[in-house]
């Protein structure tokens, strides 16, 4: 048993796994996250890996990281880590900047030989001193211990070294007093068809756990105080998987078959992968030959009566712009998921940004308005994917849902919904009493076109990319008719505001502050944590985060107009700030911007707000 004074109780703790791209840091981090979520911790993760297929082993460019924050009141992966696992000198050098001054670095000392240090561009044989590292360092001979554990396994050296990540994971599980049954179960599921691989990894992870017991006098262990949460079944889910599941839920609730037409692109491809597994639920997932084919196939599926979806990232959104214009003109329901990444062009494929907003709002020819939404977190991707499908089907419009690489690849603890948690979706179908006098662009009071599925007797029709007559649906070049149709399509999108939640503001008192901190989409966790930190410091700031971008919530202008200043923080050069300013010219909008392919640090937002307030 451990000594009582060797156990530290914490509300939350941040762990960062780091090593070569081939060291399995993402797998170790994912298993640790799953175990944390399963035992009741709130989690937030940040996978941070290079875009290169495989940089030279031991090089700075090849370092892959996975950071996870677990515990109570967790909204971000954390600015600093309490525990840094570094599998080689390059990993230590690249990630030491994230290590808290009160933290612990765990290193595989077998990988800190002279050649390893030279690969990482160390100039001396004293890497800790060279880095100015003053925190506790736990040197673990992981390589030698894995070799010893697997000496009778029949595995070659290369295969043995693939198990080092499990030794590190076992050690970290010991550090946090985690039971070993959960990670062993995850391993057994992953290697169900490879029992020899499972046995090797199981032996190594247990070895790491046991090693921790042998060094308990030299390093503290942690126990996390967790939240009291709503009862239910919780799991660890990343944003892409949650998005796929949200679309499946919408298919069930709308009684429309789900069709996905997509082309693989980082970081959106996992949505295609997840939906391709769900033939048992009637999902039709087609990998098309390019981005244009993906959206055109989805438009065809929508015309045929499916819940049609296409997924992409920034470069693919550019290619899909003409197809989006066709969906706007034909007034067909379509959901486009844009998992944003660093740009322009191929830019930073594995890094995160919020730089596609203006493209989503305006990136089409002509007057072509559509609905734009944004997800707040990995688990919120489920809800917003459902919302995107609901709005598309009930309002006969294309909908763009913006997520980003940070929340798409990151994960959080998610309560699996129960049957009654989500409402039925009612597609805007034609009705039997319309037979004989229906026309393709007949609308309800909110300008929503009625949907006639091809093959329905008495409802033969034609839609397309050329302008149609408002009354008859026949091709029309009449100037007044075109203006009327443009206005009708714009009104339809604007009226969606009647069917979405109003903007809510978080405040630490009953009296509104002079300043409102505003964000949108996947920056929610960092901005909310910054709001809490500012409140603790006695700096009075209110906070609001937008999920509904176009149209904005009905009360948005009234809410924003109450404040002396509105500070908009976003991972671009000010796109949402420009949008809000155009909608509300009298607002005093200030900006906090970051375009580095990395999420905000909470400290950056706190310091940015302080700087703005002190400068006035």
C-alpha cells in the first residue's frame, strides 16, 4: 500500500504523452482517456501530431503528442501539463514548454543516448540542464524493461518496441490509481484478432503498473475529485465520431435514409470511416472520386428523398462551392460538414483554425444564402449534427456545420442519449391535398418549399440550377421574378431564427458587466475557462458563445447592444468580428485573434482581455 502522504488529491490533472509518430502516443492517450471517462471523470483531449507521413525517427519534426485533462470542472485540455511522458529527447525538447513548474517528467532513459540527443539537436550531454528543466524527472528504463518482459514472446526487436507505449500507459495508470481491468479490456477489444499481440501488450502494461509500485517513494500518485453528473452511461467520444452518430440519430428521427457522399480529406475522413461501418442502420456511405463528385452524389440523393450529407475540410469546401450553389437554387436539404484546418490551400492539414467562416457564409456565386452552424465541443458535435439535419429537412435548405480539427480529433466524456432525449424531425413533404395544384416552388408562410419525392404520383416536377418561375416552376429569365425568388430564398433562411434557441449569456452576477467576451464554435472550452478565471481575479466580464451563425439568434443584436464593448476571440484574423460588426455597425467590437494552427491557451485570452481593458 502507498503511504498516505504519497497521494495528492486534485480536482483535475493534465497528462501529455509524447514520442515519435510510430511510438503509439495517440493510442496510449486514447485508452487513458477512455478509462478516465468510464470511471466518471470529465475529460478534454488534444491530439497534436505532425502532417508528415513519417519524419526521421528521433527528429524534432516527427514528434507526436496527446494531451488530456481529466477531473472536475474540465473544459479544455489545459494550458500546462502536470505529467509529461517523453519517449525520447526530441519529445522532451518539443514538449517541455507545456510542462508545469510543479509537474513531473517521465522519460525513457534508454532513449537518451548520445546519438538520440544529437538527433534532437542537443548541444550537450545534459539535456535537462540545457532545457532549464527544474521539475522532477523520473528516469525509467522502458526499452530494457520491455525487452526483458517480452524476451520469451518470440517477437522481434521492432515488434517489442511497439509495446513501449503500453509500459508508459501502465505507469501512468498507476500514477492515477486507475484499476487495470479497463485498459486491459480496451486492449483485448482492439487486438481481438491478434491474441499474441494482446498478450504482449497486456504483459507490458502490467509491467509498467508494477514498476510504479516499486518507485512509489520517489514520485507522488494522484486521486481525482470528480463531478456529480447526471446519471447515465458515459463514454469517451471524439468530435468526428459524435458527428457521425448525430447524423444517424437524425436519420432515425426523420425516417429518412442517411446517404453520405464524400472524398477523404484530413481531418474529416473519420466521419466517412464511422458511417461506412453502419450499414446495419441503413447508412449508405459512398467514397467518391473527388470533392465535386461527393457533393453532387449527395445532391442527387437528396432529390431522391434521402438525408444527404457530404463531409470535407477547407480545400474541399472550395471545390464544393458550385454544388452548394446548385443546392441553394434547387432548394434541396443538404448537410455539409466542414472540419476546419489550417490554410490556405493544403496549409496545415493536421492543425486547427477557424478560418473557413467567411467561405461558409459567402463562398458561392450570386445571392445564395444558407444556414451556418458551429459545434462547441467534441460531444456537442452530436447535437449540432442532429440540428443541421433537422434544419435542412424541415426548412429545405443546405446547412453547413463547422467543426474544426481540435474538437474533431479531441474527445470528451459524453452521456449517451436516451430514446426520448431528441425530438422527431418532420421533413417538409407535400401533402395529399396538394395533388393537382402543387408546383415545385409552392411555399409555406415561412417561404419553405414543399418536398416532393420523385415517383410520388401526381407530383412530377423538375428542379435545377437555372432560375425558375415563382408560380409555375418553369424556367424563367424574368428580372422581377428573379428578384422575387432571391428574396424568397433569403427570407426562408432568415426565418430559421424562429426555430433555434436564443443567445444566452453567462455572468457571475445579476448585474450585466460592461464587457462581453464572445466566441463561436470549438473555442468554447478555452473562452469559458478564461471567463471563470477573470471572474476569480475580480475582473467583471460576461460571456456568450455562438452555435448558430446564419441566421443569428433572434435576440443577438439586443443582447450585444447592452454592452459597452464586445471582445470577440477567434482562431482567425477576425472573421466573426467582421460579421457581427456588419450586422451591428454601432457595436464597439474589440478582437483577440490567433492564427498559428494551435488552439487558444486560456492564459492568452485572459491576458488579451486584460490588455484591452487596461488600454482604454
